[in-house]
């Protein structure tokens, strides 16, 4: 994937794909199945240009043009394929989070935002703050969650994964509501995201235990 060294290399406006529950974080991958005409147009346009799309969660799930969260993450199209029934199968790789400042008036069927990356320049640094993360605590929370749901993992492979990838991929996979996904996205750094992920997982496990006793 193209490496961006500074936020100055990123565009100051982005086409955006609002999608509730879909979390994209720096250097994680997000597969998308694109079938709506307006979003087919979006991805066809970005594939022909800079390949960058802003993923952002809506504040509401209803309506053609719902209000948007203030923070999203720009992703680069790193692979795509067309299907026989006119869909696009796309993989986005996260680059950097952004705040948006204004929605642009455009003629395109998809929405576009003016954005700033000033608060998230550290996103471009691989494994930023990973040394401060309680990796053992993250792994324990993951293990407890899997055990509670009678699931398993390849622990040898988990041990090989970088701390950044572990925290961010678990944040993506976690089956939490939109508000909690947004909180994970907006965490100021990897350490804060890891702590939030542990707390959310422990809370979910506690609720499950309480419900099973009632």
C-alpha cells in the first residue's frame, strides 16, 4: 500500500461512505460489498483518482442524508473486483483518522466533506504508543470473550501479531453498538483504545453473567 509520510499528503476534502457499525482504523482492513448506485459511483470515481475514501458512522440510521459523527477514518482502496451482478468487492486499508469541518455542496450522488487530520498526525506512525499497551490484559479479555461465547482462536498466530494490529483488529471485530465503536475510533491513542476495549469487554461479560443468573 502507498505509505503516507505526513498529513500534508492527504486530501483536504473526501468523498465519504457513511456506514453504521463499520469501524476502520489505521492499518486495518475493511472489506466492503458495494451495490447501491451512489456508492458504486463513489468507488468508481476514487479508483480512477486518489483511491481514498472517508469511512464515517452516521448519527442516525434512517434517512437518505443522516447527520454524521464528527470523526471518521480515511481508507485507501487496496484491492477491488467486479462481480457478474454489477457489484464491487472492495478492500479498504485504513490510513488516518479525520475531523470534518464542512459538508460540501456537490452534484455527485455521494456526499463529500472538507476534512482536517491535525488531531491525528500520529496515526501515520506504525505501532505508535504500542509499548504502553497492556497487551496481556487485551489478550486476557479476548480469551475470556471467546470462552464465554464457546469460540476458539489460534493462539500461536495471536502471539505473532503486533500489539497495534491486535488492539485495532479486535476493536473492529468487537460486536459492540455504534456508540461504543465510535468511542474506540476516537480514543486518543492506542493505549487508551486498548483500555477501552478491555473495559467494554469486561462490562459485556459481566452483563452476560448477570443475565444468566436471573
